C-alpha cells in the first residue's frame, strides 16, 4: 500500500513539474470544447463559473499544463484547490444568509467604487482587451511617459484594498480549512483502503450521482465552498509574464441552485521593457438544476474591475463578458453541454458557441469531445483511487496543443 501511494505521489510531482507551473482553462473542460458554464463541478470552476465550487462536496487539488504546441493565448498553466462542506440547514436560513452576504458585498463594492478603486465592467468608453490576449504591445506603445499622480494613487489604493481583503480572507480560510480537514477525514481514509477506483459517497465526483441515503444525499443540506486558483504563464513569445490569482466563494442549496463569486488579482509583467502592472476584478456566477438531468449556468466575468496600471503609465482594461450554458444528462453516463460566450456581444466582439460531450462508459473512465468555435477537441480522464489523470487534445486554431492534468481528491 505504501508503495502504491508513493507511486501516485511521484506521478503528481512529475505532472505539475512539466513546465514552469501547473494548464489554464483546465484539462477536463477543454476536452469538452470549453462548454463548462453549466457544469463547473470540479476545481476548474473559477474560470468558467465560480458557483460550481459549491458542487460535489470534498477537497480537490488540481494542476494542469500544456505539454506540446502551446497556443497563442495567455494563461496555459493552472493550479487550483477547492474545499466544499455540506451541512444540514433550513432553506429559509440559507436564503437569509445569502441575502445578508449579498448586501454586505454590495456595500463593500459601493465603498470601493466611491474611492475610485473599482469601476463597472460594462458601458465604459475605453479600449478593452480580452483576458487571454497579450497586453505587451499596448504597454510598450505607452513608452516612458510620466505616470499621472491620479493613476499612482488609484494603483496604491487598489493594492491596499487587496492586501486588507487578503488578510481577512486568510483568517477565514484557516478556520474553514480546519472544518474541511475534519469533514474529509473519512473520505481520505477510504481512499487509502481503496487504491483503485470505487464509488465513494464521502467525496462524490462527476462520475457519481449522489446517494439517496440521508447521510450522503444533498437533500435538506446547504453547501459552502472556498477556492483558490493560480494562473501562471511565463511567455517570451508573447512578451508577457502573467499571474492571475482568484479567490472563489460559493454556496448552494441541495445542489439545485448555487451562486458564487471570484475576486481576481492581476499581476503582469512585460519582460522586454521591465514594466509591471497590477489590477483586479470581480466575477459572479449562478447554476440552477431544476431536475437532475438539466442544469443552466450563467457567468458575468469582470463585472466590476479596476484598470490595470503599468509602471510606465500605460493603462489596460479587461472587458466584461457574460456567458450562458446548458448541460443535459439524457443517460446517467452521458452529459451534453453547450455554451454561448459573450451573449451581449460586449467590447464590439461577436458571440461564440462552444459544444461538448462527456461519456462515462465505466467507473473511473471518462471520454470527452468538443467544438470550441470551429476547433475540435477531445480528451480522456482516468481515476486511480484518489488520483485522477486527465488528458486533452486541442486541434484547429489551438495548433494541436496537448494538455495534461492531475487531481487529488481528499
């Protein structure tokens, strides 16, 4: 048993060490063509829909990286952790708690807006960029113009606000982590006793439907989750080093409805001119599952944002995108999904359709295929005890990129 655990640990270390860090978008979602807005039921949820963090209670630690033929977009490396707890709760208490939290968040956003730290992500008459695009040319075009004092001041306020939020979040995360560790104990011990794939009611995954037994069923229970995601891309070709950090908070009830938010921090660098930039934004997402076979999802990305201020005075803004999706499970072993990206055609960019399918012919094996705009994708996932290995192949405009990822379920 110890030898098997050692082998699994070595596999994870090898996977996450293949490049400078861990692949953006996530191996499983990209194998499904990126049609993940209404699914988002694993640690890849932050980019697609933070509400999905509240699905499938347990602790997931995941990492992925592009291993061949990287594509020309920002963010190919990803590391993420999801911690989700489930507790019995009256639905009215859950609704009241969500309402109070929403009001607190609204007041906080209003305060930051009054201070000039955050701005709305829609309807602003400024040049906006897609998050996956390199900003190097725009930044270098600014040259060495002197930074205006107001920009310095806004940047400093953003940093101070981020540090304060991070400090408070760290305190909550420690408490939450202790609770998660206790809740995960039985599932972890189960994994040690079962080195090969087997249905585990303590830490359900997308392979498994929740058990009807009261102890394992989500009925009458609320889900609370926190997630940490790091996107890292040291890219000499695009002349941009990118670090995106996302703190995700999500809650759901009976896994029928879930809401979530991302607090994003952007730390960028243009290596050729040794210029750094700093900014942030807020995403909101929701997933509704009226019946077990159908789910709807919607995400507003960069709903609130700060401008990204660079040392040389250049300013960049990520444009808001609203994405919607639907996922249908006609058979227990098959899920079909479709996403409409940028449904309101923000930033003078057209909408795009993504399609995906995931089939689970047997326990511990998942086969995937998708269409990302006009680019075909495919993938496979294999579970060995608590370890899940995922692979995706991206054709078309992705230039035959291959992504490898690993997830450890506790």
